[in-house]
């Protein structure tokens, strides 16, 4: 979507400009560019321009892609998925990487919070540019790191409030997946790596 790419680039230019060139008259121009980006987002995706602008304003420093981390764990040939409350669809457990944690540590922590299972990371399955793997628009430019993991305990604990259910699924019996967070092709790639751990990391 061209408008989405334009809006993201304008937001990134404004954020980076405010980080490195804080002269008052320059700041006013960058803030105006940020406002235009928010208006483009609202016009293209729906919603409030002021809400988009507030979200953009919360980002500081040099603009870089966000990192979404996912954990792919298997039991008896079935993959562990979570039923997310926000979308009503299923995904690999995971979320945003946090400052202070490695990508793998973030994936394991998010997975434990969402499923109750403790795990260890075995290998990096894929490092993908989300824009090349999903047609679902989002305001941020995102890279996605997916790890093959091993379950360390046998029973799921209580998932957090964002998760409706947790389950294991065979490759031919997958529930409705959230294409923005877990495209079917990514799950199929995880199954392939679970069967053959010598496969190389897939990347863009």
C-alpha cells in the first residue's frame, strides 16, 4: 500500500529529525510532518488522526523497525498456538521484544506469559521483514524473529488475560490464524524446522 509506506516514511523522518535537530523552527516542521503522517494513517486505515499522532509522538530517537518475536514449540508433532482475545484468532505465542532482553529471551518470556509453559530456544527459524510476508497493514515497520523452542514442563499454566485459550495443532488441522501476527506460511516453515533442525535460518 503506497499510502502506508509514505506515511511510515514521513513518521520516521519526523522522529529521526526531532532526535537529531531540535532547533525550534526545525522541530515545528518535523512535528508538522508527523501530523501529516498521522492524517494519512487515519485517512487510509480509519481511526483518529490525533490518536495516531499521539502514538507517533511517544516514539523517540532514531527511527528503526520494531521487533516482533515468536516461539514455535511442539509436542508429539503438533505446534503450540494461543487464541488471542484482541483478534479472536490464533497465533504463535510472542510479542514485542523488550529492551534489556535478547530476542530469544523476549520470545521465551512472552511465550511463558501467554501459555504457562517454560521453554528453551533451540534455533532461529526465521528473521523476516513483515512487509514482505503479510498483506495486513500496520502503522509500524516490523521485523519478525521466530525461534524453534523446546518445552521444559509438561503442563500449561494459566495464560495471561490477553489469551482466551492454548492448544496444540497438527499442520493439517490448524485453527484460523491471525495473518498479521502468524501467517500460515510461517507455521508451515516452523513444522519443517521441527522435523529437520539442520535447515538454515530463513531470512529476507
